[in-house]
C-alpha cells in the first residue's frame, strides 16, 4: 500500500450506558484495524460515554472518572498499535455547564490533537449538551479530513463549509439507533449523506450504533451519490476502505459549481460556551 494511501476502518457496535463494555468493543476493533493495516479507526457518536437522553436520562450521576480512565486506556492503546483513533464520546466542562457531544482526534502517539464538538444540536440534545462552535479538519496521509456528528447532516452549510476548507473526506459519526422500530431516519440518512457528497464533491464514511432498532448500517458514500460499501445493521462489525479512491465506471461528478455560504451563515444550533475546557480543543477528556 502506498504511503499516500489512507486506509480507514470504521466500526459499529451496540452502544450502551456501560462505559467499560463500550471500551472493550472499541479496543477489539482497534486491534482488528491495526491487524488489517488501517491507519485510522473511526467510531460512532458517543460510543464510549453512551448517548445522553438515549442510553441514560442525563449526566447528573454520570461517572466522569471512569470515562477519563477508559479514554486514557484507549489513548495508550492507540500509541501501542500506532494508529489514529476518532473517538465518539462526551467532553466534561464542569458541574454547572453541560458537556459537549464530541469526537476526540487521537494520534498514533496517543495524544488528543483536536476535538470536534457537535455543532448542530437537536431539541433533545440541547437539554443535556453544550453546542460546538467550530469545524475541525486534519491532514493525514495527504488527505484533508473533516469531522461531523449526526444531526449536522441535516444542515447543508456544514458540508459546504467543509468544501470551502478543501476537505476530501468526511468522517461523520451517527447514533441513529435505539428506536422502537422503523423511523424516517432509515431513509433520510442513507439519502442525505450521498447527496451532501454529490453536492460538494466529497467522500464520506458514515457510521452508526447497532443498538436495536438501528436505522442503517455504516457505509462509505462517493461524490457521485453512490454507496461504495455498507455493513448490515444490528450486527457489530468493521468496514475497511482505502482513500483516495475513484468513481465507478458509470459514475460522474454532479456539481462543479459549489454552493456559496452566506455571510454570517449560522453554523451552530444550541448554546455554546466560553468555558476554558471547551475553548481548549486539546484538553484531556
């Protein structure tokens, strides 16, 4: 494999409120990813902490000490394996300020080099999370990566802004799971992400929890709006894909004239904070 190739592994499993159990799944997939020659493991939304108001009612009695310990263990394991880890979790601010719903970007030295905080919060999210207020990119193996979480996909300006930042590939973590059965998300996300990619000439890896009822299995979307790979839902697993990639023979680019963002375009939904632990995007978990 060329040094300019980025092999991405993306994992899915049934996320719960049990931090140790979630961490065990993540370690298993980290090892598998390293064995398969992946440079990076991408995980789903809140997959270490569990998702507030879905896996547990609120953060009132949340075990932040355990979450920090398990995060540190995963950082050490990333260093041992020599891979990047994009870790879905919750980031503590303080007792009075709600945490952020985040992706920690952990390098092969085991360091948190950046953190993306979910910018677009649902009405339910806003009851227990603080909104993010910045987009995050990271260049790895010659590719410019952008990061997003779940509801961000419902706002075209997020992907348009990443296009302006010359992102090649989006790593988009979801938790479209835990429902009682089929919902609109079973169709929405599978249509939305390929469309965002086609509109902005991007690739995307979209992953999800497999907790029943899961809306869809993790997939790779191309800039021609087709799906390159997809895992079955309700089954823990991992997909691998090498980037940069090409379109299929019968595919083509649809949008050579990008959407222009309006001045002062709204890029967050919900209240963010100026808390030092939110401002410092390399702060410990």
